[in-house]
């Protein structure tokens, strides 16, 4: 046997040595798909079935392409730099460079990145005197790219209303502008390449005869146009070798179409379907949990991950009474893991939404644990948060020129560069701040600047409000909320702004701020100082042993020894926007599958009974995904009464069984608890006027009975049995309980 094949398992070997024919390789998480792809290329070349020039390999990231080239160079003495291995965009760029005249492009055409494209659209709207509030530039970019990814030029887009007709007109104007300037955006690279091959038969015939083997990585992430491009290039003769995992298709919001895998199997009459199911990453319990979750998706090609590494540790589940306690639990566990020799760089905290990172970052910052936010910014460094804080800074200090410059024209209010130059000159001449110099600026620009100054005064009139209400008021009145509501992908930014209100609420609770008259200005100043400190410190440097924080989407392709999946509650994970339709829920389940399979050795699932979401305390039930894991795989953790730590208490029934027990009527709740769930020590809630056995009423859950109490001050909480609504731990600092 060839040395190339020595380390392959049986299904990998079968995939690598397939005869030249269409093949679909279902490669599960951690099953060695990159090894199969590169070894397949090396096998074809070493056995004389293809020359390096006859192979086209498509990946989804430049990093993956470079890794494939590096591995291939180690296997064979060939010049991999000359091979057609790259991303869709990279390969299309290469094709268009070689045939720029046929493509209708200048030889040195330039490529627009997303920021450049946005700049072109903004200039276009200004030149055409189009209201950018009605047609936001960023949203128009998304519209144009979406049409191109469907293979549609402006003339082919159907418009059923005046608003869409106008967007199509702007798309046409954008096309003309780009053609005039000799530039192409990312979506244009693929569309222009597809059009070039479609209309030029001799060129298409040349490349079809050249590329006898086309290999595709991450096939589940292809969009409609990418699949059409592959089909066009393959023709009747080339062998398509597609590697993917329909269970890891999580990019529908980017246009990815998991249906391409089934379409490929049907349209190309694929006889060679090979499943790579042996996992080389995770222990058995983790894989069994992932298999159990994903099998609830009916529309899948099907596979079952397994490993020879043994079952490993049970999956730990922690139910917190609040998102704050969830964060504190994670901090304590990370400290314990570090003491046991685990590298922090091999520990990941995964969450569904970027806004969740704020509470986690705050707990880590307070505990002095270094961390890195992977693939994104720390909470207080995000643009929308810095905008909101800039307005708050101007309320506290009108002479803050940095804050002034950041938001004087954001959201856009028609204040041009020339007006700002005149303002800066006036401020310099008068040795004053920019705000103070506004009366010195005349003309139309002066009117708009005066309107901005008036806005800051109106915002300042609300300075008497408690801090969280002030923050919410500023976000609303400044126009930030309306601005991001008009953005196609502004939902996450809105979530972050709501989380800033939560941050203010938490700051008030933690600092014991009463909001006394005359102290509100100091409260605001202290909160702004707190935000600056958390933004300016504690992000670990490159190479530091730091905890890894990221969304589940960002975690795709990564793996860690220890993984915490946070916020496993209905409406959060699965996300509330996805549960209304079957396809949305299936993608959320695939996202959970990806999250679980990031863990090698230890996995934690965390959820909270109450969580601050969108500026309000929410009481969502645990995620259905926890219910979908066999109970025997789970080990439930409970707070340890002494010293505020945590302890395990063995294997628990499923979350469904737990909720069934907790939903007993109040009269039985005061009796002894179920033996599987030891109750926390029964204590009073000092200073609350509440006691165990007392009947109370909650605005959302209705009547109930206090069955337990613990903590003191801002950490005081009570456990209440609300009958049909279940048993709830409520923090007295935020819960509004009335004595019945």
C-alpha cells in the first residue's frame, strides 16, 4: 500500500481511492475531512490519474487553502503554488485576471472590500440626491449582494412595489458606476466569472477539458450561484468530489443553501456517498449528545459520530437563578480548571448572541481572568456601544471633543465635512471646545450644528432619571435605535444597545446606588468610568494564556479541551426569531450540534431561570436542546451553600422530569423535595420582610409560596413555587413580589 494511505481509516481510504466519478463525502465534525481532501489530490497525482494542472480545489477560507497547499507540499515533490487551489473569490479573481477583456474589465481592475463598497454606495446616493434614511447605504449593499448571489442583474430583479423598484434602480446605477470606475465587489467576482463562462463557449470548453477533477470543501456552505458555477465548470466530463456536513450548515443568513447537497446527489446521480463517522476530537459522551440532538432534524442525509477514545466525563449541566450567577459559576469553574492544570487558551465560552458576552466579560474582568473575544470586539469596544456612551459623555461634559466628534453626525443629520472644519477653526480661534464654538459658525451648517446642540440639551433634561432609564432614553432620543432598526443586520446591534441598559442596571445593583437626588451626575460619571476601565484593560495579548470567548458561529472549525455553552434557554438558544418555522429551528439545532462538537474532553451546559434581555428580566424555560440529550449522559450541578462555590450531585433526570417535579402545586412544594434534588439551606432573606411559607404574588407568574431563601443584600433571593408556572429562584433586587 502507498505510504500516502497508511494512516487512513476504512471509510477515509474508500473516499481517497474512489475511481474518477462524482462523489459526496459526508464528513462529520472531527472526522479528518482535510486529510481526505489533500490525500485525494495527492493520490490522483501520484497514481497518474491527473496532473496538478488538471485539478481545481475550492475552499471557503484563505486559511484552509493555505493549509491544504502546505499539507500537499509535504506529501509530494510538486509546486503547489501554481495549482488552482483557493476560495471561490480567489479562483474567480484569477480567472477574470486572465480573461479581463472577455469579461469587460480593465486589466488592473480593483476589488472592493465591504467598506469600499459601502463608500461607493454612499457616494452614489449623494450624487443622485437620494434620502439615505429611506434607503440606508448598508441595507442597499446587502440588497445588491443578495441579488448577485442569486445570479440576478438589476434588469432581472422583479419589483412589486415602489420601494423595491427604487432599490432596483439604485442597483442599476451602482452597476454602471462600478463599470465606469473599473472596480468589482466580492459578489461581482463570482457573478462576472459565471457570466464569462456562460457566454463564451470556447473558453468554457477549454476549462472543462483542463479541470478533470473538481474538489470542494465545506460543500454545505455553498450558495445557489456557487453551486451553479461548479455545475457549469464540471460539465459532463469532470468528476466532482464534494466534501461537506449537512449537520453543520449554519450560514443560511449568508445565503448558504444546505439543499445543494441533496440537489447534487440527485442531479449528478451520485452513486458514491461515503460517510466519515469516526471522530478524532471528542470523547464518546460528547458525541452521543451531539448525535441525540441532531437526529431530531428530519431533513438530513444522516450519519452517527463515534470514537475509540472512550466515553469520557459526563456532560455537566448548571442551572443558575440569574445570568449573573451563571457568569460567577463559570468564573469559579475556570479558576478550578486552571488550578488543575488546564490551559485557559484551551477553554472556550460559547454563546448564541454577541450581547451575552457583556455579563461574562464583567465577571471575568472582576475576577482578574485574562480573556480574548475571538472574531469580534469586546462589548464596550463595539461601535454602537461607543456611540451611545459618547452621547452619555456629552451629557456629563459638553466639552468632551472626542465624544462630540464621534456622534455629531451619527446618525446622519447632514452635517458636512466643511461645516466641521469651520467649527474646528472657530474652536481653535476661541480656545474653546467644539460644542462651545457652535454659535460662532454661520450658514446652513451652523443651523444643523445648533440642532445637534439642542438635542444634547434635550438629552440632558433627562439626567434626573435613574441610570438605566437614562441610558434607555438616550438610545431612543438620539436616534440610535431607529438607525439600527433600518439596517438589515442591525438586530445584533440593537441587542447590544439593550444590553447596555442591562449593564447600567447591573452597575446600579452592584454599586448599591440608590439614585438619590443630587447624586445622579456622579452616578453617570462613575458608570462611564466603569465602562472605560472595562473597555481599556484585560483583553489578553497575542500568545497569552487567555480564556476564549466567542459566538457559536465564530467557533465553527475550532476545537477546545473544555467548552461552556452559555444561555441555553428558549428564545435565546434556540433564538426566538428562529422557532416560528421548521427550517429556522433546524438551523438552530445544527448550531447547537456545532457548539457541542467543539469540545474534546469536558462540556458544560449552562442556563438561567432569569436573565436580563432587551432591558427586561425574562423568565424563559431551559432550552429544548437539553431535553434532547439522554439523561444518562448528564451530570447536574447545584450551588454549594458554603463559601459560594459549586458542587455536583450525581446524575439527574432530564430537564423535562425536573420541570415536571417543580410544577407541583404550592401545597406540596413546602413538603420534602424530591430526593434527586437536594434543596439549598433554608434561610431568611434579611431586610426583605419575607419568610419561608409566606404567600406572595408576582406580576408574571401569579400566586405562589416561598419555600426557600438565601443570601443577603443585593444577593438575596427566594425560591417560590408558583404551581403551574413552576419553581423559581428570584433575586429580590429585581423581582417585585407582593405579600398575598
